[in-house]
């Protein structure tokens, strides 16, 4: 088991130029992290191999692993030509991921933001074949580099554990798995304990995040709240401070025999360095508290 941080956790400081992606690597190493997942917001490597090389070399220097790389994608295109163009765009990311020595690449299959009428099982079924085809083409390309591509329970359509599993089985590639995000099941109102338990066998890597949860009939007022598919309210929290049963989720992960990357993803309103540090420390502590559980 290795605890680390998603670079997305520091996106607010990166937006204000208080930190660069290289600064994020320094910070993670200084604060006990063992790996970093790269999410190319506020920096880009696909068109900047100089930066990609600098990140790779900096990680090596610090003794950090680059655990994964995550980016948006959308295979629901109007034409075959547009779908293939999206696959070709993503192949360029596979190339730079290979250059950096990363072995896990998460891509979406639909837009992250979409109108409410597209957050349905009907939309998912209607476009399922396109999602499968795009994922197959990309996984086949990535296989030559020993890279596992993944679909995350992310966004507002391919989010429930059943939809993720159905897609994985339909793609039917040994290097296509899931980035299991313990919190994102809430976006489509699935119990995280259920979603985690069901999808752990398919996990290539695991995201730890936390949320505060309020029902649709109790508007929480100001703050960085957003609504789920069924209009409940959630807001990012420091891992271990929110309403998810983090300790039991840690136990489920450990009992499953999973022994890979645990990636903290902080999206709360607190200072992102404070939130990320507490989150990494909490997950490590909760893992160690699971006495008698084989890792």
C-alpha cells in the first residue's frame, strides 16, 4: 500500500501561481507522500515533453512514484470520424504517459458536465456501444507500453458501480480496469460502501475523498456545494472529516487484499495544503488501525 496525492488537490494554488506542478511534487515528498497522480489542470505535458521530462526526473530525484495520469475524454461523438479523432487525441496522452514511466491512465468516456436529461440510464444505454468502442481502441494502443487504461466512476452518467462494471466487461481487455473513487458514487446517489465493495475487484488504483452530505430538502446555504443527480447537496471535505464512513471503507479495501496506490483527492474549502496533509495522514492512520487484517 502506498499513500499519495492527486495533483488536482492543489489546483487552487496552481491557478494562482502559488505552486507549480514541480512544487506539488516537492510538497508531497516533504509531507510523507509516496506517489503523485497527475491531473493536467493548470499544466500540460502532452504538448510539452520538456515539462514531462522535468516531472519524471523530479519524481525520481525525490523518490516519488508517478502513479497515474487522469484526463477528460468523450467518446459520445456524432460521427465515426469524430470518435476516431478523439481516440487519436488520447493516444498522444498515452505516448507522453509512457515517456514519463506511468502505468495507469484514467480517461472519461462521456462529458463530465451534461444536462440533466443526459444523466439517465437511457442515455447510457443509447450510447453504450460508442463508449465501449473508444475504450477498446485506446486500451489496445496502450497495451504495447504495458499501460492499464481505466474508467473512473466520474461525472454524472457512467458513475454507478453497475455501469462501470458493465463497461469493463463489455470492453473485455485485461488492461482496462477502474479507478475506484470512493466518494464519487454519491454524485449519482449510490451508497459509497456498496459501490466500493462491488467494484474493488476491478480496481487498478483507489481515490480517497470525502464529502459533507445534505438532503435535497435541506438547502445548506453558502459554500462550494453542488447537487447530485437527484438534487441532494454534497461538498468536498478533508478525508476523515466528512460524512463518508472512511474507516469502514479503508477496512473494505484492506480486507479485499488490495495493496496498490491510495490517492488522496482533496476538494474542500479549507486550505488545500492543510486539507491534503490531514487527508494523507488520516488514511495512513486508518489503514494502520485495521489490526489483524491482511494487507
